[in-house]
């Protein structure tokens, strides 16, 4: 699309390419009345399907998410141009507190506390 190899794409072109990939059917509608995202998530029983970019085009990844219970969300991301993957779990402990764990190239554990103001 840019007339260059993927390794020669700059940050601005990277953003444009990821946007183009996403708009070519992931969120758009088709002749079937729903976008490919809705069809794939419905067929596979997933809650989310996304393509996200990183600092470079090679950092782009396909993300899948599935609720195993109302409080437990499992996410999986796999690189579109490399073999890197990340497995993550998000557990809602209560209305204010969440635990997030990710494992891949690096591992992380995060507690987040949310307070909503009226």
C-alpha cells in the first residue's frame, strides 16, 4: 500500500496502514448486514476481536477476548508479523477493584482501583 517494504514504513504510515487494515472489514459492514468482527465473534463465542498497532507495523497484533465468567475476562494477543503472543486475564474483584495479569515476553500484575465521581 505504501510502495515500500514493511521494514521501511515510518510511524505515520504505520498508523495509516493499521487504520486501513481495520477499516477493510473488521468494523465495517458487509452485504450480510453485520461487519466481519460481529460475525467472527459470534461464530467463535468471543466478546472482542481487534487489531492494534504498536510503535512499528511489526508490533501490530490481533486481539481476542472471552468472558469465562461475568467477572473473569481472558485476552489473547498474537503478532500479525511476528510470533510473539500475550495471554492476559482480568478479574473484577468488586465494583472498584480489578486484577490484571499478563504473560508473554514479559510478565505483569496490576491492581486498579476506580472511583467514579457524580
